[in-house]
């Protein structure tokens, strides 16, 4: 039966209804399983497999590639476990990899590992599909769109076609968009990879990552990597994540509406520069984002006139937690430059819209902006 995405999110990965069983079985806490005789699967040892992962993997696969059979999903301990699993399991010494130069700030750490292992790493910006210019001879293209924290967007289909024509694999970090915003496999990617710590699970109470792909051999390499490094999710995290999926569409819809309302509000403020939100019609990435995204995400980026101004704004906002991470039900924001590592101005704010009432959030932001600018509300 073909269903809408809200219905799909509510039922994703649920086992067949059985009398006296819960809809979503509780977490299976097991380091090992009863295993007399030949040691055959599905469940042998807890680092290889777990029934709670199996249900979550089924659910994530249904969201990333609805209606497709043969899709394989691997859940891992965190988003970085998923990112590293793809990059480090698919390439080796002598291969070349293309990364974005404006991606998540831990990517350069993976780059160091790759280079230590004899992999050539090339980088180019996300915007303008600039990675096209360094693709020749690459084994794998890594795309992050929208990029974190700059919110640039590239044309996944165009890059994937160009990479495949050169024999390269394509992985897309889908963290910011979530599968309800964008489906990388349908746009031609070989891997959809994400931190499920963010919008997918949305409560800021767990870390988790996943890799989805269509090719069984590619998936087997990722699964083997998970086993070798032991980057496995806990059963409790996997279960909480699965439970959270039921509200994914509700959360996403409110978050995206709030992010757009905030972006529109910020666009009218004289002290705000560098505003980015792919859902804003005047955003430079809006045209390409509209081709490939169905929702534009919860994150809005902008600059205030310097560090002190940005800190005053964050201190004044009452409905917005000053915290890193994004995609949660409670709005949060941070001065991104406090970490170092991102090429951003001192007054750069990454704002993650939660599910609060839109009017409350906009009013709180306006009040905090006024107070930060030295104006009484
Ligand atoms: C785009 C992107 N990819 C990957 C990660 C890593 O995820 P995790 O923190 O779950 O390891 C993050 C974290 O912020 C991210 O923003």
C-alpha cells in the first residue's frame, strides 16, 4: 500500500502485529544470545547484530528509500561513526577522495586519518557544485548538502552523474535535511549517511548514526567496519531513536515553518548580514534546493555585528538554549566561532528552530535582537 510520509514515519520498521505483543518491542539488552550448535545468525554476538537495531534499520531504510527493496541500512554509534565507516571502509592507499571544504567541522579529522593511510584528499566548496572541478580520478565523492554551518547547497543529481561517469562512488551526508527533506539515493547517491543525533530523532537525548545503500557489497564493508571498530549503538539508544521516528513528520513540519518565519524576521533586521536559509525564496541556494528538497530543514544561519553583539543576543533569548547541536524540539543557537575550525565570522550564529509556537519564537527573537542592539523591547 502506498502511503504518505507521516503514515510511513508512524509505522516505519514495526513488526507484524501479534496478539499480546507491543507495537514496538522494547530494547534487547544482550551481549550474546543462546547459540547451541553451529554459530549461524541472525543473532550470535552483540557486536554483530541486535534485534532492536534490525527494526530501526528497517525503519530508516523505509524512510530513506520508500518502496524500494534491497536497500541495506547499518546503524552506528554516532554520526561520526557513520561518516568514518563509509570513508574508511570504501577507500584505501592510493585512492583519491573529494570532500567539501565547508562541511561539518570533524570532517578535517577524518581527512587526517585518510591521509595517514595514504589516501589523497581533495576539497572544494559545496556551493556552485565546485566539487565537480576536482573529481577526475577520484574513488569517492563526499557531499554535504545543506552544509553545516554555512547552509550552502549543491545539485546532488548533477554531481552524482558526473562522479559515476568517472567511476566514483557518491555519499551524501543527509543530516540537516533528514529523509523527509531529501532522499539522496533517489537523487543518484550510492550512500545516504547521517547523524541521527539531530533532526531524525530530535530530542537531544541520544547519539546515533546510519548508513543506507542499495549495494549489498558496499553495505557489507560498512557492517564489517562497524564490527572491527566496535562502533555499535546501544540498544536503548536504538529503541529511543525508533520511538522518536513516529513524530518525525510533525516535528519537521513545525521546525521548518518556524525556521522560515525566523528567517523572514531576520531578513528585515538592519543589523543582520549573511542570512542563509535554503527555504527563503531570496536565498542563493533556493532554486537548486527546491529541485531536490521537500523540506528545507530547521537550521538558519546569520551574522550579527561581532562577538559581543552575538553573545548579548544569545544571553537575552529566553526560549532558545545556548547549546551546540541542532534539530531538536527545543530551539537552540550558538556562536559558532567559539569552537574554532569553521570559516565563520565572530558574530556568526547557527540557529536551530524547535517546535515552539511560531509567534512565541519570533517574539522572543525580536526581543533578544532589540536588547542585544541596546534597544528596550
Ligand atoms: C552534517 C553532520 N554530519 C555528521 C555529524 C556528526 O554527528 P554526531 O555528532 O552524531 O557524531 C554532524 C554533527 O553535528 C553533522 O552536523
